[in-house]
């Protein structure tokens, strides 16, 4: 399993803190069991958020070819003229004697 990135740790920790405070304020619970349930729910939510943060993709390094392995031929684009089929003369083959 890969190690968590700093971004994952920050997102997860902020989620745990904020969700715990929000749930405690909204539920107005004062019992120990209620606080424990809220804390466990906040930890689970923080873990879920931390694991769904996208992982960084490995960098791809562009390969540069040395000058000594340059291609032996150089290609240039060719402009071609189009000829309409109706304007072309029919091909006349010589007759066999």
C-alpha cells in the first residue's frame, strides 16, 4: 500500500476536525457514547476523504534523440495539383502492327 501524500493527510485531518465539530454542535449530545459514535463517524469520513484524493501521476520524461542518430533523409511536404477527370484526354495506346 502506498504511503499517503501530504495532501491526503491534510484533507483527511481537516475533514475529521470539521465533521466532528459540526456533528457535535448539531446533535448537542453530552453523553460519552454519543461523543464516541460521532468521533468514530468523523474518523471514518476522514479516512474516506483521504483515500479518495487523487494520487499524483508518475511523470513521463520525454526522450530526446542525440544529433548523431538523426534520420538519414529529410522529407518535405509536396503540393499536388488536382486534375479534373473530364478535362483529361483519354489515353491512346499505339496499335499493334
